[in-house]
C-alpha cells in the first residue's frame, strides 16, 4: 500500500476520534487557534510528496524550531558546541530547573528550553544579523520565501515568559550565557514564533532524511555524521519526558511543539509533519502522536 | 568494504590504543578477569557471520541479561507488563533510588536495576521452574546448550549486593514486588550471572534484528511490534546515563554489562557483540564503545 | 496560674474538639489502639509533677526512642559520633532515601529513620548485651523497672518493614553500617517497640531539662553541653518536615512518635508528655500538637 | 563573670586565631573590605551594653536584613503572610531553586533568598513609599537616624544578580510574585545593601529579646507571640544549611549575612552582634561563629 493511501485512510480515521487533549494555555495568543485544524504532509527523498487536510496552513512551530536553530549552530561550531550542552535525555519536563542546578548550568540537551536558550546565545554571538540570518537559513532549507516570525506570538510569549527568564538568568549565573539575558530571550522568543505549514516543515526537515543534504538545492547543510547525530538526539530527547514513549510507540526520530505540530524523520526515506492543536498531558499533540503510531504500524516501516 | 574486513581492521586498530578504563570493582569475583581480553562477533540475518579475537570465550553478561529477561516476560504478559514499569530514560545512573521515590515504586524502564528486579519478580510469579525455564529460553534463542549460570559470580554479587537489596525492598514498600525480596534477588543475581561468549550473544540477539523471529528455528519469539519496541527501549535506555551519547555516537540500539560486553542490533541486518573488560566512567566497556563508534562510521550504516 | 490548672483546663478543652487525625496504618499491630486515649504528664525539675487522663497507661513510644538511643550512644562515643551522621534538619519526610543518596550514606540527623538505624548499629557494636543494656539504661533514667519491649509490636513492624530494610542496606552500601543489616534492624525494631506511659516518659526525659543530670539519682547522664545539644537537635529535627512548624507554634524542643506520643522539654523547667493516638498528615499526634501549642501560649513560657 | 569580661577575653583570644575563611566573592563591591575587621556589641534588656573592637563601624548587613523586612511585613499582614511562604528549614543552600520547583513557588521560609524576595514583593504592595518607609522602620528600631542604604553595594549586587533574577522570575511563574520582577529585585537589593554597625544591629534586634517591644520607645513592634515565632524561625532557618549546626553549637536564634555579620538573640536577655568579614564554607562568618560558640559555653547561658 502506498504512503498516500495509508495517510488518507488514517487521516479520516483519526479525524473522527474524540480529542481528549487540551490546547496550550500558557501563551495567550496561541489560544485563539481553531482546535479542529488537522493536516498532514509527507516529503520523500524520492520526490514523492503528499498532503491532506490543513497541510498548507501556517501554524506556530514553537519548539520544533529547536532542531533548526541547533542545525545552524552545529554547522557553525562543529563538535565544540557540546562543550556547552549535553546529549542525554533529561527525564524531566521541558522547563525544569532542577537538573541545571545539579549540572551547574550545562543543559542536558538542546531540545529542552534551557538547551535551546544556550543555542540562541551561540547564534547571537556568531551571526552578523541573527534574526535575518536565521530566517534566511530556514527559507533556504524549506524552499519557501514566505516564512516569517510572528511578532504577535513572540510578544505574547514574552509577556508571560517568567520561567524562561528564570532559566536564562540561572544559566548566566553559571557563566554559560555570554550575551545579555534579555537579548538572548528576545531572539529565543523570535525563533519559537516562526510560522510554517506542515508542507513547509516537511520540506525543511527533509535534509535530515537525506544525509544532511538539502534535496532542493543539493547543498550539504550538515555532514552526514552531524545529520545522523541530530536524528539520534531527536530520538532520545525530542519529546521531553515522553521521548521514550515516542520511540517505543512510533519508532522514529521526531520533534514536537506546543503549537500542536510534530515532525518525524525516517532517515533515507521521508520527513512527515502532522498538525493538530490539542495536546496530551505531556504537551505533545494528541492526534499527532495517535496518527504517527498508526502510520508506522500500517506502513511497517520504522528504524527499529 | 565487507563487514569482515572492517571488523578485522578496527579490531587491530583498537587493540593497540591505550585502555584508560577500569575493571568493575564492586563484584569481587569479576576482578579476576584478564583485562586484555578483546573479542568481536557479528551475526547477520543473511547468515554471514564473522568473529575475531576472544569471540568464543565466555564472560559474565551481567546487565545484558536484562534484555533477555524482559523479552521472556514481555512474551508472557504482553502490554500489561507496562503497568509495572515505564519506558522512559532515567537520566540517572543505574542503581539510583531517587526516581523510585518520586515515581512511587514504578521503575523508569526495564534496563535500570530497579526495572530488572521487577521483571525478575514477574518471571518468578509466572514461570513454573524460573531458573530452569529462563535458561531454556536462552539456550533456545542462542542455539547453544552450553550456556549456564555461574553460581560463583551470583554468590559473589549477592555478598555485596546491599544496594540491590535496598532497591528491591524499597519497591516492595510501594507494593510493586509480589514475592519475597530475598527470592526475587536470588533469581535476579542468577540471571545476571549468565556466562556467554560474544558469538553466543550475537546469535541470541539476532531475533531482534529479525522482526522477533528466531532465525535458527524460525519460531516467533516476540511479535514484530514487540521486537521493535525492545529495540526502541535499548536505544533510549540501554546505557544508563550514557544512552544519549551512545545513540549520538554509535546510532544503534544496544545494551551493555559491567562484565565488559556490549551488544548492538541493526534491525533488519545484524547483531554485533564486543567484549573488552575495562569500563569507562559511566560503566560501559571503554574499547567496546570505541569500536562500535568507528564501526558504524566505517560501515556507513546506522539507523539514523 | 499554676501548670496543674492550665493542663487540667486545656485537657478538657481539647478532649472535646473533633480529632481529624488518623491512626498510623503502616504497623498492623498499632491499629488496635483505642483512639480516644488521651493523657498528659508533666515532670518538673522542682519536683512538682502532675498527670491527667490516661497518663499512666503504656503505649508504643516508637520514634521517641530515637532520643534515648542517641543519648546512650552519645554518652559512649562522645563527639566522634558525628562522623557518622549529621545535625541538620532534613527538609523531607522521615523515611526518605533521596538525601542519603546525595550525602553518600551519611544520614542528615539522628531523628530520621536512617540516622536512628546508624545509632542502632553503633550500640550493637559497643554494648555487650545490646537489648538488655539499653533497657537497663531506660529503666534507670525513668526510675521504673516495669518498662519492656513489645515483641508483638517489633514483630508486626518487622513484617512490613521493607522501607527500613531498604534504608539499612542502602546505608550499608556506603559502608556506614558495620554489622549485618538484619541484626541492626532487629535491634532497631526492638528499640522502637518500647512501651511506656506518659508519666514514665516525662520522668525519663527530665534529665534533658536538668543539665544532663538524672534528677532521680543525681547521676550525670550526659554533660551539660551534650544535653543542650540534644535539645537543640530536637528543636531543629524532632518532627521530620514539621520541625519548623513545631518550633514556630510550640517553641520547645520535642520528639514525636507514630504511637501518638509527643515529649517536649523546657530546659531548666520541665519535661511534658502528651499522648493521643490519631496523627495529622505529617505523622505527629493531632491533639498532642494542639495541646502543646495552647499550653505554651497559656503558660507564657517558651524558650523564645 | 560578667558579660563584659567574657566578651573582652574571647575577643582577644579569637582575634589571634588563624582565619581560614574567605571573603564573599560574588558581590564585587564587598571584596574591598579590610578582612581584619572584628567587632562585637551586646545590648541587654536590662540596659547594660558593651562593645569591643570595630563595633561602631558600619558594614553591609546583607541577609541579616531578612529578619527586619520579615518583621515589618509580619506586622502588616499578620498570620496571612504564611499563605505565601513556609516556616520549614530548607536543608539546602540559600539560593537553591530545587525546592521551589517541588513546592510550586512557595519558598520554604523567609530567610532563604526566595523567601526574602517574596517578602520584598509584599512590602512593595503594602507600603506607600517602600524604600523610605522601610528605612524609617529600621531607624526607629535602632534609635539611630544615621542608617542608610548603599547604592554602590546595591548596584554592584544587581550587576551580577542573575541567580536572584532567576529566583524572582521563577516564583513569578508560579504566581507568587505580584509586582514586576525588576521592581521587586530593585527593592530587594536595596534592603540587602543596608549599612549598620554591630552596635546599631544589636540595638535594632533587641526588641526580639524583649517580647516584641522596642526597648528604646516602649512601642510594641510585634506581638509577643509573633516575636517568639521570629526567634523560632531564626533558630531553625537562620543559617541556611548550617542552621542545625548553629543551634547545636551556639544554641541561640540568630541570622548571618555574607558581609560577615551575625546577630544572635537570647530571648529575655540580650541581642549580640559579631562582625568579621571572612566566611566559612557555608557562607557564615568564620570568627563570628567561633566567638558565639565560645561565648554561650563560657556564659553558661543558652536557651537549651
């Protein structure tokens, strides 16, 4: 059975099930979303693509951006980047301060907020025009010029971002932030506020299914080894304290965001994005995880 | 380049490097090992096998046994097994009691000691002759009748096993152990004391590279879905608080033991075992991890 | 107003209030107690004593014994005792294992279970006939030959004592227990099983209000400095994670037990014991704390 | 022997001993202090006062101010203040974020930084002119108009106060801060920057040895019960994770600051202040603690 047929069937099946998730409540602006939105897009290394539902509609990618900012910083710094953050799953929720205290300001991995804040600090130091340069990087990867930050979302998140201010200043107290915390956080909130469609996300992430090569341009974005390592990190750390569960049930590297998006990558084959705004108790899209679990079962393809 | 050639070359290369690891010191009997032992064996689903060095010599498999006891218990109980333990990486070392207290006696995953003790308790309740039945299961998987427990090792570990006694009684205080702690621990120490060669281990683990089917007998040991899930668990939890690092550097599901063995599985392709007794600071074979990192790089094969 | 009048009045007042506490459930044998029992006894350094209610009836003193075993061990070892345990409040409940892991087997203080188990280990090493010698020490302090262990209670607690077995073996794994864990625990459970009346307890604790001198025999049990230090320890650590609250509301050093007893000491003046079996959520006698709070308020006497 | 004689003798004795402490390094401006400074002042309820050494010289009182800001807030809010913070010792160092996460933004007690920040927030909401009103309160208590904030110290601390910014924003994320974090912190740093002499401090704290009554004016600053409770809190929580040790060795309620000051109170009798800038490993004045330990031993007076 082709991917298209499986996706179409599962889309209809899961569209119907009761969604017991809840919309993210901590960013005021995110609450205005239509909770019935549901879209899926798959982009394959063999150029066969397919979308269903609201796959062309933009949404707030939030933490999915952490993979992209890491990719750019990894490209710039190479392996020295790991002096400033780890590669181990945290075993705790996304914005915990406990391990930072134990580990003296070194975030466990780049996909918890603490780690992504350190990445934002690195980019701020290394890029000439951080906001513009990062956006160019994304537009280039996605093949779409129509991607932008949402200042509304960034402002909304900043207005209640006390936990992230705490994280950034706490890390700074251990000397693992080089710039002024307020500047780092401004950039961090901008990065999180990117708005992209499922289609754009799958196109953007396809280089991770393609040995680090942008399939649209044939540019080497990351070395093959770096590309593998980012996939490994998504596998072990991509879903906060539901990472083990996701590996267990879905069996693919992936990354979620509180906007309801999930991207999963099957190395060598495809990148797939599901978007459905309501989240389960761990903060990951309820229908998104349901869909991906059934999709890897039905397609009999997983990395394990 | 064929696997044989790569393995042969890397074996010679890594045999020479200085081994900065140290032998496990907490089990008295384990300290008598010759620290220069070094053996590798690969078993493939296409029946091409290869061994080098001390691949036919038996050693104490220790925690590698946790995958095997889980497999048998999973086969018996099915998904209800997850009522008694989780599937998330622990983020802490193998015998920590902290998370058990937070999680009220539910071990984070089956590959930390707490989880493997719960698995031993399950097998004790479900098997008619636990010690004999488990051994039969292993002999059957490996295709070798010459596998046995080491009563010397079990006794040695028991004589200093205060931390494990603490763990078992602590879990019992939360009602997640059904049998008498001393019986559970006796069986647990027996399981850990299994002595197998790299060759026997690779043969035994090959079913996890083969959709759950024992390639020697064509019996379905676990369903394909269960087999995938055990691989996913090894990927996220197989190396204690070095699990992320192993995924990152080696990119394969695997499991280590303090006897110096590491088994890694490439689903669909092969199971490979490396044995070298000296351990790095995280308690995993120093040369074993070096070898596997270079092996997946050289063979350009990993699941990511 | 004299102590007698105040005690009599508050006894009647508090006897009436609704007791929202619950009896300790984890030791089966303790549950057979009549929950309406209520008794108070005060013993003064000026030899004016007074009792009301069930003050002459024996009950299980449980953790109150921790002060007495510490006193004997402190008398034997002097200040070297503090090499094996600390003097800081734990901030957590009485049988937590978390801090033991952080502090590598050194209990925070002698009044959490971990600390009292280390004290039992010390006495086991130092006393010729531990069980008999400790009993003689208590009988001598109290001036009563009719004090005994309850083998029924000790056996009952042992039958469900998994948490304490865990604690003892965990400490042993850090080499801070010298004897066999099962022997240490047998002695520990015996110590906890002592049965004494409020009258006997107040008489026993009076030496701590009397500069370390047994007022019945004029023997120096502890030096004045040691006696002060035990009072200081009761003040900061006597009520687990309700210690601050007790200092705050009652303002006297004291120690509680899950049998529903509380002893408080006013240095220079008196020792007072209240017994009422139902416990508040922190495991301290509900009416006992109510009474002592009102008593120090009414008598306008506290150390602060 | 009179207090004067004892103090004079111990002053000379301790002046000579080698000071293995180190000056607080984290506030740049504090490092300019002459580390040989050593002064003591005792103020008694019976109006017999005595000073020796640098007792009239002002120093940065830092965390000693936490008792004074609590006193004013307690006076304004009464017992409802305890809805926003606890009265239990923390068991951890002064600026830990771990317990805040577990306790969902409720600081363990008012003497760790988190608690004092909540107190600053309360005063900011309740006082018309926070900075001026608080200063008036202190001047009134001390009987000295010459007490002032140090803007140099406040600015210096603010310039490196990342940990406190983290604490304040973290508490705000749990809704336990009402004002803007930057305003709360400005006021908090001002409070900490107060400069007072040992003489002024002892005079100021004397009301806590005097049932809550300002002995200079006969005004009731706090009720007797509130005064006792603040003493109890100083006893259990006044020295971070050395609180138990201080109760154990000195046996008086007290509060230390990283400027090298310690105030101790003997209820009914006196308030005594010692100042010596070098700190032990727990952050409390090395010579200050030595002096107070010997002082209570020599004077044979302690509350225990």
